[in-house]
C-alpha cells in the first residue's frame, strides 16, 4: 500500500497541473486587464467632451475668407495691373507676356485694363478667370460683374493676361473697380484666389 502511494506521488510530479495551462477565467468588465479596462465602453464623442470649440478655433485671425480679398498668390509668381503688355515666345514655344506701364490708376479714356501675370511651372493645363466689378462706381451696385475674361494656360505657358473693357458704352466711369481672380474651370468661392483693385480718374 505504501508502494502504491509512492508511485502515485512520483506520477504527479512527472506531469503536474499548471495554473497557466488552465483555461482563462471569463473577463469581467469591472476588472483591470492589461491596463485597457477603460476601453470596455465606446469612447466619448469629442463634441460631448468639449461642447465649446477650443480657443484656437475661435480665433478670427484664422478665418481664411479674408485672404480672398488680397492680391492673388499661391501659383502666381507675379500679377499686376497694367496699361498694356508685350508678347514673346520662350524656348518651349510658350507665350510669355510682360506688363507695360504697371499701375493701379487709369484715365477714363483708357481703351482697356490689363491684368498680366506669371505662374509657376505646372504639369496640368488650367484656366485663369477674371471678373470685373464696378465696386464704387455711380450707377452700379458693385455686386454684379460687368466683364469676364478667361485665359487657358497650356503646359508650356508660364504667363498670361486678362483684358477688361469699360462697363458702359460711355466708357470708363470714374470710381473704384475690383477684379476677382479665379483658377480652375469654374468661377466660384472655392476657386477664387484673390482680388485686384484699381481706380479710374476723370480725363485730365
């Protein structure tokens, strides 16, 4: 009897029952397991945690809508109003335009107002659109454009121009005018890049 007890003892030592070999106990949501118990429930929606926007997003200086009222930048290397322009061809047979007598003040007997610009090299063709608004001109509300000019820039073109004519048959009326510049194939609030302004003075 004693021998049987010893044999059973040694058999137990040869194949012990280990606690880690036993199947894991069911996970209880209330217990901490590997430090992730906080994710047992769906995380709170950020809007629920902070009902008011952070101060960073309340800063009116971060509003980009005012940028559209400044001189167009971005893809434009240079853009200016001018009385006229001259044309040349570069080595890639692209058109290159140079402003003649850049100015922001035009006489009322001017034949036209030109916007001459240079752009960065580009790998896709696109359009530059300009709209003329008599902003502070007698007889006009300033909310409706009176002329629209579109130029198509091919891959080899690195400059271009827009040409605007007087809003009435009587010619240019003295006052303040605005040219909105758009880039793309449609003029809207998203494609608007900026604004140029000029004044028309009475004929001397």
